[in-house]
C-alpha cells in the first residue's frame, strides 16, 4: 500500500519523539556512569582498610575461622545475582544469566539464589532456576548502602552456615569492552586468598593489635568484607548497566537518524510528485482552453 503525506508526517513526528527520548536516556546514562565509577574508586580506601584488618587478625590467630570450611563438604551454594530492573540495556541480563548458568552447572548440592532486579529474576526463571527472593536495583548511589544492609539481613542466616558458601555474579566494567560477566567467591575464604592477605606488607613499622577477642573481631571483619564486596559489585553493575544503556541509545539514535532520513526523503518525493501532478493538470487544462 502506497504511503500518503499524512501517514508519512505521522511517522516522521513519531520518529522525532523517539529520537528525543533516546537523546535524553543517553544523557542520563552518561551522567550516571560518572557517579558510579567515582563510588568504585572511593570504595578502594575502605576496602584496603578492611583488608588490613583481616591481615592483622589472620596473623594474630595464625589461621582463619573460615579456613576449616575448605575441608568440609559444601551442601548449599548461596548465590546473589545483580541484574537490572529496567530495559533498554541490550544483552546485559542475558549475558550474565548465561555465564551464571554455566558456572552453577559445575556446582553440586542445593542452590539458593537471590536476584537483584526484576528482569534478571525473570531470566533466571526462564533458565529453570527459582530464586528465593528478589531485591530492587538501587536508583541512586545514596540508596546502595540501605539495599546492601537489607540483602545481608535476608541472606546471612543461609551463608553463615558452616556447610555453605556464597557466590556473587555481576557485570563489571572492563578494559576494551562495555562490560563483562564476573563471579566472585566470597565465602568461605579460599586458602590461597588468605595466604595472599596474610603476606601483605603492613604499611607502617608499628605492629597491629586486635582489641577484644580475636574471634569476634575476625567475624566482624569478614562481615565487613562481604558488605564492601557487595557494595562494589552493586556500583560496578550499575555502571555497567548505564554503559550498556548508553551504547544501546547510541545505536538507537543512529537507527532513528537513518529512518528519519528515509522518511523525509520519501515525504519530499511524494510532495514533489503531488506538485508535478498539479502542474500537469494546470497545463492540460490550459491547453484544452487554448484549443
């Protein structure tokens, strides 16, 4: 069916509205990436402080409270997967779910999964998993800390069991790519990780001291280690999500510009054809009158 001038005008108007939406989303994504990347860098100092606390605790105790778990049978694998609540992020959730599914297929025993984001929750269900719970994705950097506290409150009774472990899946920013799926084993603390931490050079000549019971201090530091790891994963996931959305909006903007060029070209051709037909009618009428 041939296009009319009215239908082409409506399509051009709709394309311009979509272009405006894409530009707005692109600007918001670009602004959000900066604040989340800044949060990741700012978190490094606190993460370093927690690491040094673990260094002091492990050196004084000679062995970690969690090290004994390495020789135990893991009966439950607890998993936290960071995804997105909103769309327009390309393959952001699909890539992460495919990666998590491949990694979890290698694990034995019961799996308890929590999803962060409605869309990642739905994708996990599509892959045959039944997440135990779902958390909403923070909408700003100020809402990250309360959300991490809620996650710890709802999940701690599961991964604090000596026969369980805690895995974290999220998309992280990486060199040469917008994002890449990542997995981090938080608990139990791996023996190699503990050896690396224990061999860390203390930043001063003063020997560290643990105030109070070393066991209680280590448990508190391990909880802080889990907290700061979840915080870092959250802000990296948010930065990756906005980077993916920025790339998607850039592609959409280019496609809309191409579509607008085609629609405007078709509209101009249709308009020129209409003008030519009117001129031919006028000339034909003049010639008839002249005879």
